[in-house]
């Protein structure tokens, strides 16, 4: 074990984080190598700075003018576009993302959480969490309706066993009891959980009461001595369309809930700021009893895994997002307009589904948020998917041959009714 890893492990000894590390997580540290020395030099090397592998001239990165001229005059400097980003991300963006997180989740006020670290998108955030905290022999609990990439990340990459619980109760609520039962049935009094609201593929977010019950269930297990790591995948955060829906991240209620609960928030600019191709996400840690020195050690481990994988995350994307969030004249208006359009599509699809309430072919799962809705299919959803594609040139997603997912976020409002009519018509034709 490297001496620096030992120091971080000692700093975290006895905490809930210490319980959760994988062997990789335990070995990980942020070296005092090129990046750390360059950061030190940036502050002190006022005469010559010969530390970093970047071609510079007149204090700026050299660059292709054909790229630089793509940006508006006087918007970003060459350094804000072409230089490496600081390790962990642009400090101003990290602070701004954190303060926005507190604004969007008022119950975070007064709670201590880590400074978000920039990742190469949310998938990268989950992947680095997988490496730091998951390994063969561990189990990850997810609902039976979940994003398919979890399997690739947690099962195939780090060889964790994925165990599912039914997402919904009979009455279409979030199945807190099933989550609790599944957790209680695990041997070893230790569990890792990944929850994603608004959910992909169902478009469902639990109500305020269901989230409160989820927290109570987890705290009860923690009281009984169970050690829990709960990752909130907040990819679609903010797209809540109904009054009773919980509008805060589960992370906000869990980050100070119990000494035995380690809460992690994985979120991203990807959907929240509508920059899908930029590849910018964030990982934030929280836990009752975790102090600044613990978060610092945890962030150093996280920096180590980033340094040893992608090394550094996208620079121009960070600069552009920061500029829009901090100074954008149209930032709030554009976001509000996009939300209003998504909400309009949501209400349109709800209305279009009404006439098929009694159909036995396709039963929509309850949905109230996000980008998607999904049907429980009477026949093969793969047969329906290919039939829709070949016969009507309509693309949808089949999940495990039982569920058909519609990303209504990408269908114009005035086409949604036609889409629903054709999906039901196709189901009747494909499964006859
Ligand atoms: C639930 C969920 N988590 C994470 C992601 C990945 O986000 P990113 O594009 O930032 O990696 C997605 C995107 O499809 C998603 O649906």
C-alpha cells in the first residue's frame, strides 16, 4: 500500500466510508506527481513555469485559430478553452454547482457535504464509484426497472452481484417495503443501493411521503447496525411535473440521516443544463459524522481514480457551463422554457393515453417526471419494437422483452397523440 493511500485510509478509519471501500478504493490516492507539483508551481513559480506538458506562449496555451474563432469574440480566453482543467474541475464551477444544489434542495441547508468533483459525465461518476466502492462479492440493490447501463458498470466492470426489488407496489407507489425486505435479506449487515429519480425507464419519482418512508426504512436498518451506501443518480433532476412528487434529491435527506448511512449524489450538467455531448458530471459525498478532513480524504481518493483513468475532464465544456450559469442573460429563461415544453409534452402524453385506459395490450407504468414513460407489454416488447420500426418507422426501446420505453422528451408535442395511437395500433397488429 502506498504511503499516501495509507494516510487517507487512516484519516477515514472508523467512518462509514471505510466500511465501503473496495480493494481499489483502499489503494487509491492522489499522487504528489506532475499534477500536484504543477498546481503548487502555478501559485509560486512566478519566473518560469516548466511543469506541465502543455505548449504555451505568452502565458496562453498555443492553439489552432480555426478552433478559437468558433467562439464568440471576448467570450472565453484560450486558457478557458484549450488548457487542462484543474484536477477535480474548475473550482468556481464546483462551488457554483454546490450552491445551486443547496438552492434546489433547501433541506440541505446547514448540512455538511463534500465539494462536488467534476467527472466526465454521470456515467463516469458511477463508474468511478464502482471502482472505489464495489468489487466481487459485493451486492448492489437496484429496482427491477432501472437504467440498463448499471449492469455493464457494476456487474460486468467490477463483478458485483446485482439484486433487484420490485419498483412499484400493486397500487403503483414506490415499493419501500420491498426495498426494505430485500435489504434485510442480505447477509453481512452491509448493503449498497442505487436509486434514480426521475427514473429511467419509467419516468417515476416517489411522492414526498414515499421518500420520507424510504428514509425511515433506511434509518431503521441503520439503527439495527446495517451499514448502507446509497447512491442517488439524479440524471433527470428537476423535471418534476406533479404537485405531490418529491422535488428534492434523496441525497438531501440521507446525507445527515445516520452514522451508518453513506450518501452519494451522482448528477450531471448533461440533462440538467441540456449539454448532452459536453460530458460533465459531478460526484458529491455526504454522511452524518463526516467532517471536512474526511471529505478531503475522500475527494483525494476520487481524484486519484480520475487521474488514473481519464486524467482530466473536458475543459471547454466546464468554462461554457460556468459562464452560462454565472453570467448567462438567458440562462433562467431558456431553462424555464425547456421545462415548460417538457411539462407540456408530459400532459399531452397523459391525455393521449387516457383513451387506452382499458387496453390489456400495453399498461403504462405510473409516471410523473423526467424524460420517459414505459409500458408493461402483454406480448414481446422486442417484437413490438421491430414491428414499429419496420411498419411505421417509429423507434422505441425494448427492455428485457417485457417493457417498451418511449422517450417522449424527443417527440414534438403535436406528434405525441399520433405516436401513442400508432403504438397501440401496432401492439394489436404485432401480437395478434
Ligand atoms: C439514469 C441515468 N443515469 C445516468 C445517465 C448518464 O448520463 P451521462 O450522459 O451524463 O453519462 C443516464 C443517461 O442516459 C441515465 O438515464
